[in-house]
C-alpha cells in the first residue's frame, strides 16, 4: 500500500510539474507573440539612434533655439511628456527620449551608470542642435543636474520637476531606504514574471496611466510597457540611487543659468511601503531639499504646486509648460529669469 501511495505521489508531482511547465511555456509564447505584434503596430514614433552598440529612442517636435530636452523620472519614458511636448513645440524644438532599457530604447550593459553619457552621445549622434534647456523630473532631475555640471557650455537653462536632490541619499531615513529596497525587489520580481506574460495579463504596465495620454498614444504605451527590461532597469536605478547621488555631488559646480524648481505641495507618498510617520518625515526632508535646489543659481526660483503630488507632469502639465516658456524667453532675450511667474 505504501509503495502504491508513493508511486501515485510521484506521478502526481510529475504531472503537476508538467502542468507548471506547460503554463510557463504558454505564458512565454503569449508574451512573445503579444509583444511582437504590438511593436509592429506601434513602432518607435521618433528615431532609433545607434550610440555604440545599442540604440536610444528620441523624438523631436518643433524648431528653434534653445532645444528643450525632456528627461523622464525613474520608471518613466518619453511618453510621460505627452501633455507637455506638443505645447512646447510651437515655441521651440522639444525632444523627449528614452534612457537605455526604457520605452523603445535598447538594453545596455550600464543603463543607470552611463545615463548622462548616453544622452551626450545621443545628442551628438542624432545631431540635435544646442544649446539646451534640460527639463528633468524626479530621478531624471538628478541626471539633468549631473549633465548640466559636466557640460556647462551646452546647458543654458534647467527646469527641475519635483527633482531628486543629491543629498537625498545621505539624509534619507533608514525606513525610506528599506522601502526603496522593497520596491526594487518587487520590480525585479516583475521583470522575471513578465517573461511569462503575467504583468501583461494583469495590466501592470510600466507606461504612464492611460488617462494622461492622448488617445492616439495609449496603444503605443501599452505596446512597450510590458518589456521585462523596463522593470529591471527601474529596479536597478533604485539599487544604485546612492551611486547616482554621489556622481552628481562629484561634479557639482556653481551655475548662473535660469532655473525653475517645480515642487509638489500636495502630500504624497513618493516611495511606497513606508509607514505614515516615515512618509511624513520624508516629505519634510523632500520639501527642505527642494528649497535648497533654488541655491544652484542666482537665477533660480521655486514654484510650489499645491494641488499636485509628485507626478506634476501628469497632474499639472500647464505649470511645467509655463516654466519652460519662461526659461526659454529668458535665454533668448539674455535677461534674468523673472523670479515671480508671470
């Protein structure tokens, strides 16, 4: 009897293993077919530019100088600027791009560490004319600061959209750092299960929420939003956040260019998985560091958006457009930035 039960158990476990393998295979085929079809229906709307072994996606609208470069936050892409880029284009050239591993861009060996260098190579290879006004959101604001410090001759203005401050790595609480690690772990798990179509089946896309996109861009966002590499590079940016901040600090220098610091005023939870008390502490630190960003240049002002959380580009795109317009006008007229918005 015991031998018979043992035989049945082994057969049952074997059958279960076969069913699991079939389910994984089915999911992988579903993910591959769906992704292939989606990309064919929605190819990159801009250029795919080879910068040395991998391609980055950049889309430029409009004409004129200075050129506005739109740098999305962590986990974001060129699609995040869908409500902003078309409104800047009548004023001047506006270019949104995808960092390596994000949106339509290829994977790279060092997507986070080399992000500012990748942007430099992209602008040169794609022959996007300068000078540039950088618009950086959240993590993208850190990369924008690093680029401005490293290439002062190329950058004539900054708009920091609730941008991270390089002191955040050393001044964040232990709770905040643990929350970052939990989020990074979750995104890493998503990167694995996405190979088997699970994130697609559950509609857990890395693209922006459909409500903030023009109707003609919603399907395009879904076409690239379930790529495994996108989850993975976002997790990597969290794991390497301290390194990113240290690199910004290493090249920091005084600036004299027009800068608008746009900060959220509505309480928000920038990092999930924190307690209410830890989040309140993080919000106070974030607010203090936002004010400190106005010390980057004598021509810097802060705009606090009281009816928006961290995702200002989605909630109040008009505020971002106004800030970009003011910086562009100051650059063109060679006059100081108005420290009070018009």
